[in-house]
C-alpha cells in the first residue's frame, strides 16, 4: 500500500488532541502493576481505547499497535503505534514530563509522528519529507559539534525480567558519558527525549531499548528536524532496532563509540 504521510498528519493530530484532552482532565485513577516496578493507569487505557476507536473509523485500512492492548490488525505493512501515556511513572507522581506518542510505521520504518506534552503545552509533528514542527513552527536539531559541549539524555534504567543484565551496560554508559559530555539528563520519557533532540533543547539521546510505541513518533520527528537516528551499532534505525540513538550529526559517531565501549566494559564484568 502506498501512502502520503502528509495527508494523514491532520488525522494523527486529531487523534492526539483527543488523547491530550483525556490526559489533561483526568486523574491517573487506579494504578495496576504490569510487572516489577512497571505500572499502567486508568488514563493509559482510556487514551488507548479512544485513539484506537478514532483511527479504526478514520483509517480502517491501517493497522494499530498500542502499548497496553497490543495489535488489532496488521494493515498490509502500515501500522499506527501509540504510547497512550509515555512516562507513566512521571504522570502518576505529578511530574509534567510525560506525553502522548503516535507514530505511523511503514514496514518497520517511521513515516509520521505526533507527540503531545500536555502539561508543557507542546505539540511536535512531522511527516516524512515535510520537516518537523513544534506548535506549528519549524524546528531544527542543534549544531553542536563536540561531546564536551553536548547535553545528552539517557533512557530509564531497566526494570522487570532481565533488568540486572541490561543495566550492566547502562551503568558504564553513564560513567562514559559523565566523563565526556557537558551534562547527562534522564527525563523518564522517550517522547521527551526525542522531541527535545529535534527541537535542539538537547544534543542527543541514548535509549538502550526500542519499543515501537515509545519511539515511532519521536524517531521521525527527530529525523525530519535534522538529527540522525540509529541502532546501537550506528546502522539506520527501524522498529526492529535493539536501541535508539538520536543525535546532531557531528557527535553521533562519538556516541556510538561510547556505547560500544560501555558494552565491552559490561562484558568484562560477566
């Protein structure tokens, strides 16, 4: 199926507007444990069901993947990917760094993305080939060209099954970054990480994980703003990537090298 992502952007924005209204106007409600230190709220479910219903009506030919309730259809290679509340832990604690992330994926490649940060009044949007915007205004990734001038955000430490093994890489990575970059930040939301790289608020983000609902929107927004987004080894990012590294072009290679060094350090401790 061929698709014009730009033609679908208004529909995606409508869907995210519905979601943002729910997040802004409702308390988290009952918090249910999904696993070790992982949770979901009533609002997560309400947003996912409202967006799923809207998009199934507006774009019945496109599949849908939601973080909480999974895949409803495959859509011949086209699929919406939604994180109804990205940064649920922040949301439940009243921390405003959380948002809705809706991407459109075409055979493992992001082609459209909308991120709304309702408590910061920020909306990011992009369609492949059309650039990226924040609240309707064009945005660009930073021009930072050296690690010692870069602010780099990192993804959360792993929780749940296999967390100890995964964090063996995350811990030395943070050490490597702390000795090389200007500052390290942890925001607790992949949507915030990628949107702020796109807007030039930060210069890079490194997430040693890659769930399509977390990254599909932000990867496209960052790319359209001029950042480079790769897998852990520097190869082009897809929904099947092991990790998500987004950076202004001139520091990307150095960051990939740092990650490789952290992996070697972790392997030496086994």
